[in-house]
């Protein structure tokens, strides 16, 4: 019905940059908040950043000043620009969105399949 597809993960050296993308598709009427979460091996999934439909952003203290979240509402896409990457940023990154579907009109919280980000020291 609604899918989120992430891309842009990979292997990068410490201090490097990556840009993640997440595109939503399906029976979408509108998208409210979109965000990124991550899960490192052996750890719980943690929140990284959120952007509302009007462009207000918030991010975790651990990534403030290094990661920037943005979105293109015309493309139903959210981005995560990650700079000054550290080995502790290594994780699977998941996209999340709160979506209003078309007929029937429902609210859904949707997750992507995840994309691996590995930062080597």
C-alpha cells in the first residue's frame, strides 16, 4: 500500500560524508513527519532526526551539528546528510514516515527496510 525505500548507505572512512535518501510511494494523500532512526549491532533502535511537513527539524544530541535532515515534498522524499562521520555512527539506518493514505483514508506509520552505514576508523 505504502512503501519507503532507502538508498545511499555504504562504507566510508571516519571524517567522511554520506547522504541517505528515502522515497515514499503508494496510495499517499499526504505525509506528515518523516524521520530517521538507526540500530547498531546489539543495541536498541534509536531516533536520529525528524522533519515535519512544514520543514521544522529536530535531531539527537549525538548527531547535532553533523547530520542534516531535509525533505522534498514534491518527491515524497526525505534525506539525511551525514558529515564528519564517526565509527560510532555505524548502524543500519531506517526511514520512518507518518502517512495519510487515499481511499480508504487511514493514518499509517511506515518503516523502510534499512540501509547499512559503516564507518571505518
